[in-house]
C-alpha cells in the first residue's frame, strides 16, 4: 500500500541507521511492528491489578 508520509528527516535517518535497515519501507515496517507490540503488551498488563 503506497502512502505519503511527512516524517522528520533527522528522526527517520536516525531510525534507519540505528536499525540497520536496508530500505525506507523496512524501517517503517519495523517501527510499526515495534509500536504495535508495545500497545499489545501495555493492554495485556492492564488486566493485572497493581498491588
């Protein structure tokens, strides 16, 4: 799916470099996977009450 995004060049370049991604698409996909897993983990832990 082609989508136009406005992303900070500095932030994007840092993510590509740190993640050692070979393409822009790979960097974006990795970021979305990370974000999604983070939300799932947060939602999962909210089922357990804090003592």
